[in-house]
C-alpha cells in the first residue's frame, strides 16, 4: 500500500490526528508534520508531510465526518480537510511513512479479569496481527510471520477484549486456509511443550472446526494441565520480539521504571523459591505521540498444582504473635502498601510459607483435603479475589459435574464413557448436513442471481459488477462472489442481499484491481451508510450489514461511483 493509499484509508475512517511541533503555528516556515497512522504496543507509525505548511485551524479533539480533497500546486501537493465548519489546507513536498517498532513481549493490559496469563498472550498475538495487517510482512521478523497465523485461530481470540472488534470475535463460520495455518503453528508449540493431550484436541479441532469446538478448546486452554503450552508460547513470543528495542521514557521516567522493576524482580525471586512461575509485565504509554507517562509493572503468578501438593504433605500450621521486626527476621512475607501495628500475627505452614496474616486457618494443611480454583478476578485497584472450593464442597462440585456428564450422555443417547465418540459422530453428521444445506443455498442463490453479466461496467479499464440477489446470507454472498470472480476474471464485485429487514453487503477485489487502486474495505464503508449500517475489511474482501433495505439500489449505484474514485 502506498502512503497516499494509507492517507486515503485514514480519512475514509474519519481519522485525522496531527502531531504538530510545540512551537508550530499556521503560515510559518516549512516543517515536518506527522499524522498518526497506527499506534499499538508493537509500533508507533506516522505519515509524515515533509516540508509542510498549513493554513486554517486544526481541531485536535474533533470527532465527526471528514471531507478531503487532493490537488497539486506547482511543485507542492495540496491536501484540504474539512472538520465540520473548519477547513485545514496542507501544502507539502512529499508524503512518507515513518515507523518505530518496539518489543511487546513483556507488555500487558488488565481491562478484562480472569485467565491473565493466556489473555495477555492473546493480546500480544492480536497487536502482532494489527502490525502485520496494516504495515505488511516487511515490518515483521520471520518468527512473527509464523506466529501471526495464531490470530486466525478463534479459540485464541476468546477472551482478549471486552468490546472486541470484528476481527477478534469468535465467528459463526470458521476461516479456512489461515485457520489451518494457525492450527499448524499451535500444534508445533504444543509438541514443543510435550502437551500431547492438547495436540489431540488441536487435531480434533482441525477435523471439526465449529463454534462449539472453538469454545471447548478455549475452555481447555485455561486448565492448569496445559500451562506448559502457555509458558512455551510466552517464551517464544519474548524470543521473537527481543530484536526490537523497548520504549524509552527520558531520565525521570527511566528512573521510575527501574525502581518498579527492581521491586518486581525482588518479589519474583521470592515467589520462584516457592516453585511458582512468575512473569513480569508492563503497561507502557506511547512516547512519540506524547501519551500520558503512566508507568505500571505487574507480576503474573502461576502456581501449577502446588496447593494440592502441600495439602497432601499434611504441613502443620503454626501461628505466633511477635513484633514486626521479629517477624521480618523470620522471612515472613507482607503485603505491599499494607500498614502493620507493633504486634503482628505470623502464620507458618511447614517450611513452605511464612506470612503476616490475621485470618482464620486450619491446624494442618491436610484438613483441607483438596483445593480447586473456580475463578479469579480483580475487584479493586491492586486487589484480586480468588473463589475456590475445598473439602466436602469440592466433592459436591465433582458430583455435580458427574451428574451433568450423565445428563449430557442421556441426552445424546449414549453412556458417559462413549460420549466423546458420540459427539464426534454427531459433529460429522452436522458437518454433512451443513454441506448439503450449503449446496442447496448456493443453488437457490444462483437461480435468484440470474444473468448479471450484463450489469458489468467498465470503470477506467477495470470491470465492476454491482448486483442484488434475494434472501442470501453472508456466507452465500461470499460463495457467489467467488463464482462471479471466475466469470469476471479480474475486477471488483459488489453483492447485496435483503433478508427480512436485514441487508448483507459483500465486496471483493482481484489482485489486478487492487493494483489500480480498488480497495474492498474502503468501498464497503462508503456504501454501507446508505443501507443504515457499517462494516469494513481488507483490500481484497470486505463485508457489511445494514437495516435499511430501501437503500440497496442507491448503495449499488454508489458502488460504481466509489470504484471510479478509487481506480487511478
């Protein structure tokens, strides 16, 4: 993608965030002016207007529709941008892409509680996917080009975001080629971790790529038995990202970060002595774009199977009251930020744990019988809540699970021992029925489409077809699009279908059409508003939905106009 196409993409998305020099005013000497292109934990990138001057007033906090115009004035380029009632005109010599890549292997965000270790991995994979998609493979290492396919495995996108954009949602229909590539990478990592049970689940997933299996595999990954896979993937990402520098925060910022990391490493060493796996992660602000400098460091702690091991050892639990200084000499662990009086209560469990605690304790770890964590979540700043079961409560939990398994087997008309085989058989049957159903849908769609080749228009040497079909879902539109591409050979295809009060839009552009400026994602955005909806996608394929069937004809006509604007 050229820098001009990148600029068009931003403006089509109503994105126009300029970074002006602090001492810059309109109509002054020529300077470089940056426009934010892509910002995430992997990259800070900008479109740079070289030797630029602008006139008008830039509204930094403007949110709304942008109107843009392009021109050339002698030896300069001219960009006019309207922000509501305000117009900015940029005069510049050249438009270049500036990219700053960063190490994101130890970066984390904590806006969604639970399953932190796995969720942080999902986040890192997602930001890698963003970098790969927007900037291209030239900005990725060979290892990243391999790992990025994991983003196309829906089971690894399951809990990343609370308000997930479309690319990260678990789809109703599984992708094909990219999905299988992602599973191949996932299987390699599982083999590396020697997690043969997960290897089996991945192979099952490959044979039965359904939403149900997606949810099950996502659930399975959260079990402690598969932590080896999570750890292997974590270390692989860290290795591949180590080639990039980390963000620098100036003298005072670096001193603050060093202090935080020193405390975190000290605590990490303490926890690792108990057998825990500890990962230090950071939240980092943008630096070039002058984000607020708010440095945060966290510890991700995993104690795989340790609790039940110590329960089985029947460790005596001894409590003593002593002065705080005496307690510190015993090596007792205290909570950061907690205030203690002159007298404290020290609780010791064998040689395994010595802590300051005023809570209720059993006399011996064996009294707990067994322990299982059900959930873990943040309830306040710096406070986590763990919900777990022990003793009789845990036994009742397993009894309920067993009953649910019996009920599931009864519903499937089989036994618990044969339930897995029965589910596989049912999935095969469902797959066959889906295939038959898809064939019937495809046949009906073809019949409803009729002969549309007479609707093909030549737009600046590129064939463009915009057509309407009756009662076809998005999957059916994609299938029709593939068939029409074969007939058209090269060009742009826009299909619209009305199902009740819902409108489906699908746009596809061939490689040659893209080279001449066609962009499926931008085209569908331009026409989706006419059917009361929105959408987007990549240059080669995009889709959208709407709730205004009356606007379909106008949208199809607009498609021809938009294609004419795109094609150079």
